[in-house]
C-alpha cells in the first residue's frame, strides 16, 4: 500500500501552551476598582486575569508590591498548565493573608530538621521547608535555626523557582534528598540516608578523603546531578579505606572504568537502563570484575517507600549515617570477596540482626497498640493504601484514618513510612 500525504484540511495538533516569561506578566497586572458613595476607589493589591481551556478567572494577588505580584501571577499560571484549574485556584490561596512571595507566609511552613547531613555544618535545630511549584516539590534545608532568617530564605528560594525555573534553582540551593541502597529485591533489603545536594553555599565543602588515597579501594559514583554527586562523594570519602571517583554521565562511564579500575560502582537506578546494566536486586557483577550497586533517590520517606517494588515477601528498610553508608558491606573487612554473593553475606547478617527481638523504647511503644491498630500497621507494612486496608478489615476509610492517627501518636512518628519502619524493626 502506498503512503498518502495528509490532506491540507487535516487538523494538526496544537502545541501545548507554554508558560510566559517572568517579565511579560508585569504588563498583564491591573488594579481592581469599585464604587462607593459615588466615588471610584482603586484596590491596593494587584490582580490578573488568566484564561485557559475556555475558562477565565480573575485572581486577586494579595500584594501591593508589583514584583511580588508578578511572581504570584506567573506561579499560578505555571501551576495551571502543569496541574489544572483546581490546583491553580488552590495555589492562589494565601496563608494568614500573606502570598507565597511574602516571607511571613513561610513562617507557618517551617519544619525542624530531624536528620543532619554533617557535610552541611548546619546547626542542630535548623529549619527546612517543603517548597512546591507547578507539580514538583522538594525539601530545602535553610541553614539556620532562626525563624525569621529561615522564612526569608524559604521565600527567596520560592521566588527563584518561579522566576528562573526549577533547574536553575536546584543548581543554586541545596535540596534534602533520601538515597536508598538496594541490597536485595526479595525480600526488600534497603539501607537509606539523608543527604543535602552540595550546591550554592555548600559547593565549596571539602569532599576529598581525609587520608592519602594511595591504597584506598575506589568506588565509582555515576550520577548526573552535580550536587548529589558531590554529596555521595563526601559520603564515600568519609568511609574508612575508600575513596570516591565521580562520573558525571553514562557517556563517561567506560573511560572512567578504564582509568580508575574501581572495585565498586554506585549507580543511580534511573541511569542503569541507558547504560545497559540490569539490576535484579542486590549486587551485580560487571564485565570488568567490579561490582555494581543501584541506589534510588526520593524527595522524602513516603516517596521512598512507595517506590519500593511491590510483591516482595518482606520489607526491611534501615536508616544509616551518611558517613557510613556502606558499612553493611565492609564490616567483615574482606571486601571485595570472590563473588557478589560473598560480598552480600555481611549485608544479610546485618539485616538478620534487625529481626532479633528488641527491647526498649520502640518495643514498649509497639506494645501499646491495640489489636486493630496492629492489624492496620501490618497492612501498611505490606504497602496497602487506606482503601485496601478498609476493605481487608471490613471498616470505613475514615475509621482507618482514625487508627493511623492513633498509631502516629503512640509511636511518636509523623509519617506512615516512619511507622512502618518502626514496625519492621520490632
């Protein structure tokens, strides 16, 4: 059959709408007016009309400062393109009457960080904030324990994201990420740690090993995100007897392997397919004789838990110190062994130790759970969502929510992931 050219009348798909530049929004702002007592009065704050997919809405931007209003208008429109009208309307809501371009908005969003990344040299009780925009979001460490300074920093980061985009902002401000190392696929055996991308004010952090690396075992880190690559380099170089060799792209992999002859390769799972390396779980032997270990990157603990493969016989996840991320492999002192299985032996012993009965605060807290709460927590540990738990137990979703709230209170945790990990560590 011969190919036919499309008719001239054939409708071509319209290109997806693009978010307008920051400067163009300045021309679209206006100030509403109303009449009172025969006089026309101009509203102090700025407004903007936005039309999309046949719907138009006027947004009151809640600020008399034009630059701040431009930021808010652009943010609303980009959220509209990425997530739709409901998200855009919700994004326009203010906290305590303040827009997101006002530092006072962020005072209510600050969280005290629970886990420090030693390389950042931040104070113990420094603040972090989850900053979301146009369908994406990250936790940003703010580098201070002072409320006002932290709020101003969060506001600065948010404004930068809106004005310059996520890519630029992520190169300028450290993000808090969870890196999980995938030791086994069935059962799931992962260790994980919290790191800060070393960019912006942290870009000058010394990542070189403390001692001379002449006889150190080399670990190649394949990671395209420069800030995360530097953070993992710091972690490995603080692991006694090892030094990191950074590799910035899959294209540079073969050359780096030939030049440095590493014993171990740490590989971001998202890059493995591009490089033709298959991971079925645990360590993988490469043609060079080196071993490869995959890691996953998540924005928070809940995202990490959801990202674990389903259908496994069991789930064991354990938080580790950033400066000891590979202790589980090296604690036997004989790395590398003759095979991937040999090198996994100490890892299995480590996880086996977690299954021993534990005493103390965690066990005491778990013993306070009611039988129904224990059943809910057991189903959560299997990856069930609220609706599935409700169906399995023959109760309503709202009752499930109530049980989960009580579990959080009894275990002194804030997320489902923390509760599940506490359960798995019992």
